[in-house]
């Protein structure tokens, strides 16, 4: 049995510039972190006492004898890609799916990590990210960028740059005190509803040609954000103000990114004392992040009490195997149908 633990990611700046159609021509950059909320994947070979050969447990339960009958596209394609058979796979998570935190990619990374471990193989964090990107963007043909898979694999607080050669992960060097202060000034709220980011990403891709200048400006903000984080002479509160700037730019790139409800939540947050914030992920719903100075947080919490706050701390580990119990397995002579 294998259990993997893979963190959710929180993207601050550069979202949208990690899409190949953009960064292959213009380059891309994002700043993101992972935090202490996780996806857990439990995998073991299924005992041969059942009429089915594969069992999946997530928001629903699937039991099939043919891999092609699996409804979950990511699991189906991952099993084919890695030649996996006769499995029990269970999914658990600390936060809901389709919430702007890279849930699908976090699941993909954790699943690939577990499959490799079950085979007794090791992949580097970069290789895990590359396989997860290939699984989601090529095999599953899901629209979107690359940052989520990389963040979930590597973990930590990073700047990720994209170009025609691929991606490059650069940890942001920031003192523990300044990093803690930033963490303490960020407040995460659930909007109360979820959405399918792939659909929003498809629309964003269609309108990309009309938004090149905005995306270039979003990309350039990453340099300023990094300077705020690493230059101790800079006021850290500028990070919050810059979140507001990048959110206002991002919401112009597609009419599907925001809704009246999201705008109302965001505007209320600013009214109650936030210096800035943003909707996390592709848009349309999920989690909202606010930068609120400590002296204003008590009032802010009371004013925003209609929405669920999720306390969090940054984490540095990325995907990991938290339980490993080796087992003897030989593929059945009665081969699973492909």
C-alpha cells in the first residue's frame, strides 16, 4: 500500500502567462507557494476476490473490469500511460475540488507519484511535474497552464519561469521573519461555490490574441513582486497593493473570470480594510485571498463572517510518500481488458 500527500498551491502573480500558447512566444513567469492543505491518494493492488478489477473512490465509487470503462479521465489515462492494473485507488482532500487551488493537478501529481512508488521507481520532482503536465494537457486534452503541476511537485515559495525550452523553478529567497509576516497578513476565504476551470481556460485561450498586452503586463508585475519580497527596504504592504493591481488586470482578460457575486465579495473585502487580494485560479468561483494588515484583521473577520475562512501556513515539501508498505504482485494471467 502507498499513500501520497500532495499540497495545494496558491498563485499570487503571473497567472495566465504559464499557458504554452503565450509563453512560447512571450515567455511567462509566476510567483506561487504551496500551503498546508493536501490531497491524499491511497493505492494498493486489489485482491482478486471480486468481480471487478479496478476500484476508484472519490466523490463517487467506480468498479470496473475494463480500464476503458473508467469514467474519471485522469485516472484512466494515467493507468494506461503507466501500465497499471488491478488497483484500489482512494482520493481524500482537505479542500473541495474545482476551487481555484489546482486540485486536478495536485491529484495528478500525487497519483503519478503513487504509481511510480508502487512500481518501485523514483522520479525527480521535475520529472513528476513533466509527467503530470503531459497527462493533463496532452492525454486528457485539458486546457490550462503548467504552474499547478510544478508547484504541487516541487513545493515551497517559488518563481517559475516559462519559455520555449520548458520551465525553470527558482526558490524566492526571503527571510523566515518576512515570510511569516506575509503569511500572517494573508486571509483565505471560500466563496461558497466551485467551477470547472478547464471550461474557463478554453475561453481564455480563445481570447488570448486580444489580451497579449494585458498578459505581458501581468508577467512584468512578477519582477516587482519578487523585489517586494526579497528587498527588505520595501514595504511588505506593497505586496497587497500589487495583488489588487494584478487582479484588476486579470479580470479584464475574460468575461468568465469574475461574476457579480465575486465582485461583491472582493469589493466588500476592500471596504473592510484589505489592501488587495484576488480570486485564486482560473476564475468563476472558489477561494478568494485578501491581504489584511494585522490591526485590521479582527474587524475584517467579523465583517466577512458570512464566508468560510481557511487558516493556512506555507509549506515547503511538495508531493511526498507518507506511507509505504511493499507487496508482492504479479499481473494476473486473466489480463484486464484495455
